[in-house]
């Protein structure tokens, strides 16, 4: 029996991005924000902090860095040295800062589309150029593969100075093998490219092999890798703005740290530190039960789509709480289908177009919600696709 409540949707305030500006009857299943209350151990730690009644400037205690290292060891079987860690106010701010520090204006930053759309913002808004080595989609097998020849060719381009690696991959939910992570890191090192690994979904591997943190690669490649991790997605605490960069190489760590400090990204807010420590030291059982709920949700969704919606196909990912769905037999432009779903049924999902690459024939659905909400959303999806095809 679950100790924690995964059946109740918390009531949000009007400024919630997900729930704050809806028309009556709409169901948001788009942004990567869970409809579960966070672990009570985290709430208790924040309440204790608030009870001090004093909210002046604070530094980072050693307990923070120990908690991050403890968590990596418990969850992923590898322990970073605590001196490798740097606090930063979010994975995306860290990526943008690293883009500015590592890549020069006009340089190319490599990604693997279709991929998390904010990567493009971090690159293009800072005057650097996106270069994609697209993941290759096998329509018959409904799975993706790396074009290793294309990847190496683009890493070897002298204008490519940085690669942003989504580990595990969002939106396809793929968990890279240990050998793949090592191979990518080795190729980056060989071609003098810094590898920054976004591991924000790393704790959300639902089944199968675990993810491999980039900081755990071996050999010379370790000197050019940066892992970015956060309790944000794992515990649904995005608004606390807490993340950690794990950088084994001293020189690279100093460069990144200078960027974080000069851009004022290294000072914690009053609740982010106690919340992170509580999450990592006391949140293991909550996460275990969350994964159980996610497995139930995904099993239901996959079965429902197979039986009730044979014209669309689920891509079998094993990480994140995001379902990646091939709708190419229904719509050549997913954004048009997504607009219709909202207008006709109130269901709000993400169009794959924003992830670029071959994403225009896919939709992304957030299943981090009570099973009742999953069933409601899939019923709406079925009605919406039927009316769209009419």
C-alpha cells in the first residue's frame, strides 16, 4: 500500500503555467510538470526553514554537496567527488551560461533532434548556431538510432565547440547505454568539443537499464564532460530553482564556475538548499512509489492506444513521464492536430514540431498525473482524433 498520495491533483494558483490560464473543462497534459504533490519530507524541511523567521544571505553548506553525491551513488551507482559540484539556479540557466562561456559567437552547438526545445533557445538567443545530428527514426520498429558517421563528421567541424546531450532523452524517453555515453564522450574529446549532459530526467528511469551520468565516463574524455542534475523533475520542485553542475576537470570547472558567478547564478534561495537536501537524503521511498504509479499509467496508456487508437503508435521509451507518440498516419503536421484536440475536447498536449528534426509527426503527452486523469486524457484523445479524421 502506498504511503504517499498519487491520486489527488493539487489545487494550483492562478500563476501556474500549467493550470493558471485554462478555459473551463480543459485538461493540460503538455508541460513537464507533475500533477502530484511533492514528497512530504521536502515540505517538512521547507517549513522548518520558514520557522526560523530569518531570511538573510546564506552560503551553501557542505551537507548540500554531500547530499548530491549520496543521491548519485544510491540511485545510479557512481559517486562524484564533492569538489566536482557547483550549485546553480537551474539546468537551463546553466546550459545558457555554458553556451556563452564555452562557445564563441557564431560557433556551432550540436544537438540530437528531435530534442527538448529550450536547447534551441539557449543556443540561438546567445548568438550561437544550432547544428543537429538528427536521431534516425525507424518507422517499422518505432525506435531511434544514432547516425554515428554523421555525428562524428559534425563534431569534427572546427566550428563545433559544444554538444548539448539530453540524457535520458527528452522527448523520446530513451535511456542511453553506458557504451553509447562513453562513445559520445570519447568523440567529443577527440574533436575538442565540450559535452554538457542534461540529466534532469535521470532519476525517472521507469524500467530497464539505468542511465549513465556523463561524469562517470572513463579515460581522457572525463576532462571534457559536464553533468547537470536537479531535483526539479524528480520531485516536482521546478520553482525552487536548484541544480548542480558536476564537472570532474578542474580547469573546465573553473571556467564554468566563473560564468555562473559573473551571471549571478550561484546564490541559493532560502528554500532550495533544505529542499534539495531533504529530497536527496529522505526522498528515495517517495520516488520509488512515484515510479510505480508511472509504470501503471504508461501500461494503461500503451494498452489503450494499441486497442483503441491503432492509427497512432507509442514510442517505447523507458525514462521520463512523457509519452512520445507517432501520429503520422493521422496528421502530417502535429501542430494542426494539437490545435484541434484542444478546440474539440479540451485536451492540451505538445506538438512535436517544436522539438525539430522529424518531430512534426509526433505529439508528447505528460502522464505524471493520477490514473483517472490519464484515462480522461486518453478518452479525449480518442474523441479528438475521430473528429479530426472526419
